[in-house]
């Protein structure tokens, strides 16, 4: 399990900088949606997104430790989930 965790930390060194780009892209549709709810609503949405991302990282770390998924998938899965959510929100916003 130590080798898996080290390999996952290596992949996380590449995945975390990418997460900031994903958050920037996610901010555009979320900014449009939260504009209707005011500043406090936008702040709450931002905190919620960070909490969800953290929980996904912890869950993926657990899945790698228990050997359910590989280290590469464990490090990149939160980013992939947020990229899919971002694409979905962009498509939803473009239809409105």
C-alpha cells in the first residue's frame, strides 16, 4: 500500500495544478447561476465546491489504498468528475 500511495502522490502533483484550471472553467456557469442568489449565495456555492472536491480526493485516496482503483485514476478522478460537470453546465447554459 505504501507504493500505491507514493505513486498516487506523484500523480496528484500533476492533477492538483490542473484542478485550478478546472475550477476557473467551472466558475463561469456557476457565476451566472449564483448571480441570481447574491454574494452570500456565490460564496456558499464556492465553499460547497471546494468541500465536494476535498471529499472526492479523500474517497479516491481510500479507494487507492484498498486497491479498488489504480493510483492514476485515483488522482485524476476528482478532476474528471468536475470536468464532466463543467461541460454539462456549459451545455445547459448554452440552451438557455
